[in-house]
């Protein structure tokens, strides 16, 4: 029996499906994951960036709500999230003024698009994201970003727990190694989200 068949047989991997009103959420698509000089560099981040740019163009064309997140701290002590910083000292690259904390030009937000500063992994933790999505009448959250095993995963799980349908776009996510990337996409698809292709996401966004 294949692993896929084993999970389905045990009652996992059902499909949530798309709702009536998607919103796009790009989780921490910042230079820290794109620059080889960064401790958080992901080798496949550039490919995911191209996919995110494609999703962003589709969402804007369809007039859908768009949100970006970026981790940010007042300084390199990361005192707003002391235990997270103790576990991941690399978070110091997100101190105010660091060029690694910036969004790349390909994903420059437009007026009216939400940019959330966050201190923890999930885009929902300590932010107004859930309220903003509710006000925008969104019932589905299309997710891309960095990294698959960290902030993307945490955001997808919290989206489900907040009552939204998470659609994680496979090509629009990246991690520092193939193993964590693939394993977390598999687990998300089994338990918390629908993992979908870029092409299928763009078709759904277009309506």
C-alpha cells in the first residue's frame, strides 16, 4: 500500500475545496530567503518568488484582497519574541533597518494591499489578519511564501483554525532543504489544507 493510500484509508487527505471569495496571502516573501549571503537563504526561493509574482498578478487582475507579511523586530535582540529568538537566533536578520527584511521589488505592495508586521511564525499570531479577512468577506486563503516548514505551515494551520479554507500553492513555497519542504506539504495536504498547483490556483482565482 502506498503512503497516499494509507493516509486516505485512515481518513486523512479529504478536500476542502474553494470557497466563493479567495484572498491572497504571501507569507514573509522577503530578501532574507533570497540572498545567498543570508543565514536563512533557500536555494529554491527564486523559483517560488516567480510563482508568487504570478499569483499576485492573477489576484490583482481579479480584484481580490491581497496581504503580505514580514517578520520584524525593533533591534537584533528580537525582544518582542524572546523564546522564538532563543530557538532561532537567525531571526536577528529581521531587525529594523536590515535590507534582508524587505520585500523584493517583484512583490512591491500597491495602495490598499495589507502589509502586516509579525513577530512569530503564523501570519495570524498577534495580528489583525483574521479580522481583515472577515471584513473583506474572504472565505478562502491562497498561501505562498517562506518557509514551507515554518511560517507557511503555521499560517495555513491557523487559517483553518480561524475558519478559512487554506489553499497552499506548491510552487509558490520554498524551504532551505527538499526534505522539510516535501514532508510539510504532504502533511499539510493530509490534515490542514489543500495543497494545489500554481496553474489550478490561477484558474480558481480567475473564477
